[in-house]
């Protein structure tokens, strides 16, 4: 889904830190005021469709078993799982060393990284999909061939248009903001240069420092990034639909056109998947110390 | 800033000790290897992010059949009323949901913010994360189950008040139905975006204001809102961009029946009737421009926040 990404990245920061409470109110006054009422109303607004979906899905008693007897269900579910795993791994492996490298060697490149990770906000999934389909369908102009340093024609020869690998690359781009931001925040919060210095002075090389010293320290950020990417890809519909690859959200859409009861139950299942990912972030990406909240707030969003 | 200075100094020292160059001066090979480390990432972004954007812009100026440069696509886009209507619907939908989400989500965020840190607060924040992520196809069907013709709330209203909202003209598959659905993920997104920003309000200011005789309303009007306004506007721009680019929810609801720009692009590029990449590119460029405006306002506001509340 084109929107899921935007939300995920922001969600990880709020989820994984402990913000100071009670600022802006006189100490000692617990009043039940407009903001609390609004909070209750908003939470009700968010809970009602979930309850309604559960009720609606269970209205038809045969829908629950019919979900599991549908072969498409397991096929698309595992397709989505594979795509999500591949995208997560590629995103983390691509971005983490790069973020560390930028933090360490070329902090001047940070604005460039910010721009590159901000582009997906201006190019949502539908536009990215349209661009990718035209890029790799075999007919590109000489300008593109030149700009891409000859890589686009090379990839075209591999005939990768509308294939899962291209979908994985598209998913990595979509989730770039939410992968880069937590890892970058985490790198800024720990004293990267001092740690690296210490490791170098003890004789460690770059890769060894990265894998054994830096990576364990930024694990919360990496886990946040990974789980966010995973949950985004599991729910992504737009690009898969344009590439005609049969993933779980596409299956969900097809089911919904014919059988809204089953679709409601599958929606609850989708919700549970996201729930598990967010729980994972809360449990495993909790960072110690209060310094990260200031680093997060201070760092550009 | 400080960490950058630190890094520069420590980099220089590390450089001098490892490469044997003159202390304090980085050689050209250092800069070259520095850039080399970025190459995989830059290449990936170039191939899959930058070039598609260039292709879209270039394709919008290209004739579909002959490949010759032309502005026909844009003429086509502006001449057909349905295209302009799609933009209008998209923009108003995004503005309305950004405002609704911004106002109500902001108030709810303050409600969460003033809770004591504890399990309830973590639960609410966690739930907001999940709800913000719930957007897309599942949300559409959850709302069909809620406000569809046989949905829970529809039936509830019918049983309690004996009125069928669909008879009154309401439909989930129209503009206002879409507003209701989109607000579902805009609200938690606003909460998540505003929570960090609220920490900018120091309690001392509130106490000082009360000390000088300000009421709650005066405090918010003269102190609270002006301080928070850049963050709130930045958050609402993000909400706008979020809503403007959303495709899956609207598609799952009406399968292309609602005329908003992403649906239109999909129809023109992937539909069963005509395949017109030129028009699709032109529409995409329109979307990109509007989104760039939103993102620029977002960046400008964020810069103000960092300048005045910078740490």
C-alpha cells in the first residue's frame, strides 16, 4: 500500500521511546478535559471498524473455515512472506552500512541522503510503479541509457520487468524513509566515532568494527527498520497490482469483491500481522537511556 | 553540529594515524574512498528511484506512438474535465482529511501526552502505530463491514433510530465516505507525529503564564499554539501527502469508481480500456508537483522547528 510506508516510519519513533510526560500542564493537576475526551473519541473511532469487521466476518459461520480451505490463501500468504523477508533483508543490508559510512566518513553527504530518502514522499507507490514499468519494459531512450551508466539496458536484457526481484527493489525504495531514519537516529545517539576509534586503535578493521561493535549497538534501530519494512510489504497493494504479481493484499482484494464476510476476517488477520510487527518493535527495539529521545527530537524528522 | 565537529576531528586523527599523511589534512584518496563507500546505495537509488522519476517527466513530454517530443499529453490532461475533476477531488480529499486528522489527532495527541508514562500510554501509542499502518485494502473491507449497506453501524443506526442512512443518500463509496475512511489512518498518524513535538512545550512556560494570570485559553492562544504551529503544519503536510498518494484504499473500496488522481493514473496505465502512458506520465508529473509543494512546506516548517527549538 502506498500509504502504509509513511505511517510506519513515524510510528517507530513514538513506539520505541519513553517521552517525558506531563509537560505543559501545572504539576499536580489531573483534569479530565477536552483533550482526554477527544482521545477517548478518537480511540473509539479507531476501534469500531475493527470490532465491526470481526462481527461482520463471523456473521457467516462458514467464512472462517473457507479461508483456510482456499489454496490461494496459503499461496499468496507465502508469496507475500517471501517478498517481505527479501525486501527487509535487502533494505537493512543496503542502508545500514551506508548510514554508518555516512556518519563516520562523509557527514557532508547527509543532506543528499535526506533528499534521497525524502523522494518516496513525493513519489508514492503508484507513481514509482508507473516509472519502473516504463523503465524496464525494454524501450528506453538513449538519455536514460547514458544516465544510468549503461545499467538499464543491461538489466533490460535480463528481462526483469514485472518480476518479483524488481518488486523487491521497488519495496526497498518505498520503505527507504522508514529504514534510514531509525538507523540514522540510532547512529547519532550512540557515540559512533569514539566507538570506531577505540575499535581501530585495538586493531579492528572496518568490517569487523561494523559487525561486532557498531551493529549490536544500533540493533534497536535496525530491528525497527526491519519490522517496519516487513509490515509495509505485507500490506502493499499498489505496486504488486501494477506488476500483476499475486500477493496477499491482491488476494484479499479479490476475495472482497465477491465475499465481504471472508474479506472482513482476512482484514482482521492483516491487522494481527501488523500487531505482531509493532509488538516486536516495542519489545525488541526499546532503547536504553533517555538520550535517544532528545536525539530523535533534535534530529530532522 | 558538535558531533560533526567531533567526527571531523577524530576522522582526521584516525586518517593521520592509519594513512601516514600529514596530520590534519585529508588526502584525495581518502575522499575518493569515502565516496566509493556510498556507491552501492547511490547506484540503487539511481536505478530505482531517480531514473523512474526522469522517465516519467520525459515520458510526459513524449508522444505515445511516434516518440517525438510534444505537449499533447498536457493538453489532453487539461482539456478533459474528468482529469481536472480528479485533481480537484484528490486535493480537497487530502486537505479535508489532513485538517480533520490534524485538529482531532492533535487534540488526542495532547491527551496522550499528558498521561503518566506507563502501560496505558504505551498501549495507546502502540495501538496508534498499528492503526496508522492498517491503511490499504484491509481498511477498506473493515469499513465495508462497518458502514457498508449491511455494515454494523448502518444496521445499528437502523435498529436504534429506524433510519437507513443509505436511503438518506449516504454512501461509503462517495467523497464523504472516503473522507471517513481516510481519517481512520490520518488520526493515529497525527498522534504519532505530534507526540514528539509536544515535548517542546516546557511546563515552566505554563506555570509562568498561570502565575501572570493567563487562563488556559489565553495560554494556548498566545503561547502554546504559536510555539507548536510549525510542527503542526509540518505534520499536516505529511498527512496531506499521505492522503494524496493513497491508492489501495480507494481502489479496494470502489475498484476505480471514485475519481481521484491515483485511480485515474492506474486506469490510464493499467486499465482494460486504453493504455495511454503519455497521459499517465502527465498526471504523475502533476501529482509530483503537488506533493513537492507539500514536502517543501514540510521541510521549511521542520527547519523552523529545528532553528528555534534546536538541540
